């Protein structure tokens, strides 16, 4: 599956009399510092359509022998496709030249399978049209039809865009249908020349919505296939299995057997004949079959060799529970990255190191590949944790909460398999309805945002993050619909609700209690959580009066008094859940001497079952063991020790439902944008702070005029605002918006969002300031031109997305004018970063493992 030209492997003249690109001239020379300019940021793990893992990186001069070997494996048919006709002979010296590129005007990327090249893509820039480049693909015969062509096209397109190339050109033999289908199915705008023996293609590689969507579908399919041996293996080896109980290797074997795994379990220990009653083997090579999954529990220094043996034995996935890697310092981190790279090039996926294993409780694949003494009960919640030790506490705590799991993966240092991968697995898992994430760091936050936005409308994602880079993390979660919690306790509080109750359709809550003090605390907690406790309407109050004590307070909160019975609770709960102006109920119970908690719990279950569309949560203060009373078959009413936790959980659920019910945003096409003019201005500017005149021209290229409009001139302006962009090293461009003066300086009333921004993001950004009543006219007059302000935010987002060289930007002040009068940018500053800071996605950030 290849496209021409490939002059290195043939002495044929260049097709149809076209001139050879200058970079292929025999006279070309290479700078002495070529290797120092090697772009490490283009080294990326990859997955092809079949789920096979690989590693994509730029070619290096030391790859010359590897390249000769690669060409030597190609069939004559493949070489003919590569060279647009029969190949007379292949010269090694010409092939070796292909390992020398300047990484700017000529770039070659290779996809590795083990130590060998599985596929290669190369572009050569056209010296007369620098935004055009000739592109060629070569895929080894035994890897054709696996999806390497599409993967390499995505990688080379991203790298070319970052280097100012907008169009890739290729000549293809008319019967090379595989390569033609790669181009036509890419989602890019493709123009094909007239039919003939050779077809000329021009591929516009600016990212289009269709191209992004198709790339995501390809990635999604590949990820799920690659994870099947990990989460649904047919056989498992435990390397480092010990004979003695209470050791890690032994407990993994024991858990696999106790957990109901239906496949083969192979303990590996050269000193043992049996472990946990199962035959042991001296090494992986002597196993009766290649296992899908291997768990590695040996000393850190022995792990690389064990992983290599696994690769040679045909293992498809590896979980490294061993410690002693990145947590020990830079050398350990380098070792674990090499482990991940080796696993990828060998076609394996790797979890860890420093993790506690993998659990799957779904009926089709019982798997307890962990040393945890507490195994979860089956349920609807799946969780990814980036901390191994924390996972032990999590599973124990979940059992005590009676929170069941469909799956649990401790990703440890996440050098390969990541939270992003697991989200895509659980996205389609019918046994999973809620996803929990413990996230300490992000490898690829933009990919996380894309996946989360797709998953969250159907399955709530609840995350806990330690809090560094807080504004960027909060913004990423808010844009993606992820429920952010501040503690593990809060994480599980919210999970308990959403795993068993629907999210409320609104934020109006009825509070039912038999004690006034806890009710007052609950009302305050509701207000702090974005919930309302409205006064009940007269029909509902009248219905309550007919059955409750004359001393009951029925306005809301509904105080049943300490003499309330289970029947009173049932009537009150039935009545408020039937009220169309109430979205949820919080039931408080302080057990008095005269009544029993089990009777009240039964009444609550009856009422909740009768109104399944509205959530009910409870707090039985002082009621140890009450959680067991609020379960009946599949019906569970969450109960919390204190009412503040009940209110906070319900508030998170209500905010999630509000996000889910709001129409999804789009990144709009903006009129009056001249991207080419802007790129030309950036190319001609020195790095650092650009002159004010250039800043004004750049903004004008995106339809934003800079004009010094003082207060008092023309229409009376609203408050002044500012818009700024900073390049976060992890999250990429982060846009900040706020009002100038005390609003931002003293009240910290500033909103952040991560680009690219949709129209929904811009709207929420502008309207979520605490000072928003000044903007929409609720306070202080007519308000300002919100539509023009939101459009300006979108234009700034588009600008920094298109121009990754922009390191920082600030518009201050932005004068907010009355509705219909637009906005006036009075002053602008723009700072350009070194080109080397831009990664292959075109953003000034560098991502680690996905």
C-alpha cells in the first residue's frame, strides 16, 4: 500500500517528466548538527485499526541499515506501487540517503514493529510552493490492510501543518485502491486529477470537522481492540508468582482463581512446581500457549528483560505492578518510558508500572488481576486510578459503601494505557453507567476533552484531582461536562447518588425532616451547592396538612416533628415528589426513641420506587448500619452520614444534568478571517513582544479592530473588560476573561477556558462571571453587547489555534458598549514564542502519554 515517488529504490526517471523536488537532489547536503535538530515532540505511540500498538517517530541517520532492511522486505508489487511502475533495481546507497532529512523541508516518519520498520511516510516540500509538499507512503507487505496508512497520514499531516505546509500532493497508480481509499476516507478535502494510469491527489490538511471525526472513530476502534486482551483476556500469566501467601505474586494468582476467571492461569516461577494449587512454569517461553495478559511482579531491575520475554512469547498486554521506576527519580522515569516504547513497538499494551492491577466484574469476563485483599462487588461503576496504593483503600471503602464496580484499573504511572484509553473502553461497556477518575496528571488533556465531551452526555464522569493548575483543570472539566470533586469522599458521595438515582431535572429541592436543626444546615448546604429550597405551592401544602400533625411545618423544609411516624414520611415524600415544581428530595431522620429506622427506611423506599424519575437522598443522623436498610433489590436510596454531603452530591448531579440538557456547542466558521495574512505577519516578525502596529494587524486579520475609544466618547460604555491568552505547558492556550479593576483584582472574578472554544463555551464564559448582572442589564442599566463580546472571544480562540507561535496575548481594556454597538479594543499586546515550542497538533504545549 504505497504511493510514489520513491527515487531511492529505482533508477526510473521521475514520472511524466515532472521535476524532482529539490530535497531529493543528489547534490543536497546535510548540516553537521542535523541530529541536534531531531524533533522529539513527533515521537508518539500509535494504534492501527486492528488494535496493534506501534511507535511512530521521525527517521534518524542511524536508521539507514534499518531502512535498507525494510526496503529489502518489500515485494515487487509493493515497490511497483511505490515507484509508479516496474523497478529495475534497488541501490542501497540511494536507500540510505532516505535516513537523512532536515525535519523541516523534508521529513520522514516511521512506524515500528519491534525493531523493524512496518511503515514509512515522507514529505518533501515544493521549493516553488512552500505550502505544498510531495508525500509518499510505504507499508511493509505483511502489515498492509492493518491501518498503518491512515495512522501515518494523521501523523504526517499534523507535523506538516506545524511546519507551514497546507497541501500534501501524491501520485498514485490507478489500481492502488488501498492508498486511494486512505486519502478519500481521511475526511480531508481531497482533489483528484483526471482518471488515467496515474492519478494526482491534492490533500488540504487543515483540520476539518469531518477529518477530526473520522480520526476519532479510527482511534476509538483501535483503542477498544487493543484493550480487549487486557480487560477480557482468555489466559493470564503471573510472572513473579510466589509460593507464600500474603505476597504480591501469590495473591494475584489467588484472586484470579477466587474471582471466577474462566480462562487459564499460568503462575511463572522457576523455583516452584505449584502455586495456589495451580501448576507453575519456569518462564514465559515454556507456557503451553501465549497468554493474552501477563502481570509482572518482579524486582524493578528484572522488569525490562521480563517484558522482552513477554513480547517474544506473543503476550498482547502487560501489567507491571512492580515499583522502583519513575517515583525514584529521572533514571527510573527514563526506564519506564523505554518500557512503554518497547511494549508499543512489540504490539503490546502496558499498564503501570507501580500499579495494583485490573478488575473486571462483568458477567462475560470475570477478572480479578490484582493483589488487593478487598475485591469489589459487581455493580455499575467503573474507575481508573493513577495511584496504586490509593486503589487498595478505594476498593475497601467502596465495599463498605455497598458501591458495586463493573471495572477498576489502577494505571499507576500511566506510561502507556491511560485514563483516555479506559474512557473509550467504558464508553461502550453496557455494564458501566458511571465512570470515576482519580487524575493526578494529564498526558494529553486535549484528547481527554474530546473523549469526555463524547462520553459525558450518556454516562456521567466524576473526577477528583489534587488541584494544581487549578484554573486550567477546572476549565477543562467544566467544558467537558466532567463533575469535579475535591476529595475522594466527595467523589464516592456523588457516585453513590448517580449509580442508583437519576440526576434531577432541575435544582428545586424539598427537604423533609423530623428535627429543625439538621434542616437548617441542609438549607444552607443546598444554597452553597447551587440548589434552591422553594416554598411549596398551596396545593402541595394543602395535601400535606390533611395527613400530618397540626404542629408540622409544611412550607419547606417540611418539619414532621420528632413524633413523626413512617407513615408521615411516606405521605410527605409522595406529596412533594408529585409536585411539578420540585425536582428532588432530601430526607433527614434523627432516630427518636419512639420509632424504628427500618420502618422509616422502608417508607422512603416505597415512595422512591413510586417516583423513579426524581432522585431521593437521605441522611439518617446517628443511624449506624442504616445503609443496609435502604436497599431493596435493584432499588437503592443513597444515605449520607451528614446532610451537607447529601446536598453537595445532589448539587453536583443537578449541575451535570443542566450541562447535559444544554445543546452542544460548535466551533463556528467566522467571517472576515484572513489566516494567510496572519501567518505571513507572524513569519516576518521576530520572536518576543511584537510591535503594536503588527499586533493590530494580526487582530485585524481576525476581524478585531484596535481603536482607542475613551469613556465619554460616543455611546456611554459599560464596564471595561480584558481578554488574555497564556500558553499553559500542559493544557495549551488558556483564555481568561474578566472585568478590569476591583472585580478581577480583589474579587478574583475571572473565568478561564481551554481552546478551542465553541459558541457554547464563549457564551458560558461571558455569562458565568459573578459580575454578569452588570453585563446583561439586570443591574445598572441596559447592559452591554453580549453577542459582540462572545464573538470577540471566539475570534481570539480561532487566532491562537491557527497561530501556535502566539505565546501570550492580552486585550486590555476592552470597552463594552451598549447592545448593538459592539466592543472596542483599546490596546493589545502579543508575544511570539520560539517555533520549537509548538507541538504536532499546532499548539504551544507538549503532551506525554495519552
